[in-house]
C-alpha cells in the first residue's frame, strides 16, 4: 500500500512556545513587591523582545508562577481598577496561564503533574484572559505603538492557546490580526517590532497550514524565515534558535508539494542550527527538527539515514517527556509515530508495530482530555498502525476507527481536515476492495458530500 503519511508532522505551535513573549513581567527576584504596583502603572513601557523558554526551568518555576497568578487574580477583583490597568493584569494572566503547563514541578512532587485535563484548564484560562485583555486594549490602540504592541501580544497568546485547544478558526483569525498589526508596527519602528513581526508570521503560517490554506502558509512561512535570517545575522545568540524553528515549520509546509532537494535542504539546515546550539541534544527544538528531517529523508528514499535521525528524535523527546510529561508527552507520541514508519521503511515490522501501538496508546489518552487538538493526531496514529499491521481485518478496522474519530472535526471544519480525511477514506476503500470487504456506507456518506468540489 502506498504510504499514507509521508510528510513531516507540522510542529503546532504550542511549539511556538519556543518564542513566547515576556509581557511586562517584573523580575522574578522582585515579583512580590512588583505585583502590588502592577495595577497602579499608567504608562506602558515599550513592548519587550521575544525570548526563548528554557527547556530546564528551575524547580521553583511552577510555584512562583502559581503564586503570582493568585495575586493577580486577587487584584483583578478590585473594583477601582482603571481599564488600562485591568488590561495589563489580564495580559499578564494570559501569559502565565499559557506558561504554566510548560514549567516543571519540584522533583518528586507527583501532584505537580497537571495531566491532560489540567493542561486544558490552564489553556482555557489563558485564552479567556487574552481575549479579555484584547477587548480592553483595543480602545487604547490609538495612543501609540506601545499600546498596539500589547494588543499584538494579547492576540498572539490568544492564537497560540486557541490552537492548542483545537479552536482553529479563532486561532487563525487572531494570528492574522496579530501579523497585520505587527507588520504596521515594524514599518514604523523595526528595531522594536521586527522580532514580534517575525514571530507573528511564523504563527500565522502554521495556523494557515493547519486550516488547509497552503498558499498563504507557504508565502508567510517563507517570509518568516527571511525575517529571522535578517535578525540572526545581526543578533545570532538571540535569534538562531528561532530561525531554526521557522525553518522546521517552513519545510513542513513545503513538504506536501512533493519531495525535493530544496525541501531536504531546509530541513537539514534546521538540524544543523540546533546541533550547533544544542550539542548535548537535550532540547525539544532539536528533537522536532530531527523528526521532521527524518520524514523528509524518507520521502526521498533515504531510509537508513531517516531511521537514525528519527531514533535520535525519539530518544531526546523520551528524556524530556519523563521529566515534564505535561509539556512533552504529545511531542513524544508524534516522534514515536514517525519512528514506527521509519522502522517499517527498513523492514523492522515487529519493532514498528510496538512503536506504533505505544504512540496510539498515548494519543488515545490525550484525545480524551483535548479532542479538538488531539483527535487528528489520534486518527493519524490509527492510520499508521493500519498501514504497518499485516492483518487485513485489523487494518480495515483501524482505518474505520480513524475516519470515525476524525469525522466530527471534519464536518465542523472540513477545510482544516480534508487532506487527512481524503487519505483515510481512500486507503479505507482500497483495503476493502483488496480484501473483498464491503465498505460501511454510513461511515462515508456525509464525508463524501463534504469532499465534493463545489
């Protein structure tokens, strides 16, 4: 059977957490005193640059963030807050709630692990806070770039949190609005706003790709790479990792156009950047770049090098997932699913089946807590296992379940899921025909109607 899922898996962008915004936050050393002054400030400072999140936060990170959230939630209840001060509180809450699942509890504190349901709760709080901040900031946008920059930050966080919640329409809309706003701001003050513009482009490209807007995604991701190259030339320490992340996204967006040396070159360059920045191989960025590179190598028939790169990705993400399961379990499942395909490429079927089943088990658990984000991944893992197994009855059942799992999201957002659904439906019908099994007409009825060109 033809390979169902040959292309790289797009890092969604929770992974854009690599480039989070530090939004007017006081130094942690002085967070307690600063929190009381926060609501009394009347003039905003200039928006800060984008910074990278550490992949090894201190053991106090989560407790500090939770304490700061508690204080800010108390301040939010004050009745005499000015709208501008209230907006700043909501903006900070949005950032902190989005950040919380990405921090580690103290070693040995099992109750510090949020779990999928807890992660979703924090993302919903982040999205709600960001939406409220944007609502409060819009009337102040005419006052100048500093206020507009804060609005852009609120829109960006709303887009990222919405994407991780599977609310793709809102994610795309707010990502587009943030990119337009930052484009205007960087034309007026490139020194301050060019990093935010590059980030917003990368974010918008990813959302566009997930919603099937390939042309917009291709153009925008290419522009993001160009801007990050410009920034990395002048400030390599600050922007080379962000350039590498943009290269991974761009190669993933380009790959559905078909295997090519240009696509392979982009994926290889991302790995080279990350290896130079991370010689120990301990960051999620390198693991994602390796997994992406492995899929690209496989697409051009370089199966053995693809297997090596994919194994390195799995090893790196396994280490991270063991330390911080809230943040990295989904990434590990993605790498493991890709690894199963690379094992199958070289004929290691038993190992491929074991890896595919493990990835499927993880994704079933994740989909229970966050279906909007995780059901497409679950459908993909079902299809991957359906490809690898040599039991035709199991294979047909797996593709049937994959279509069943994806169908509610597909009917809600057909453009976002039409590519995957088309592949699932085609493979299911081919299997039924090959093994003289009658397909389930009820399964495909509504799907076929939605896939018909209008």
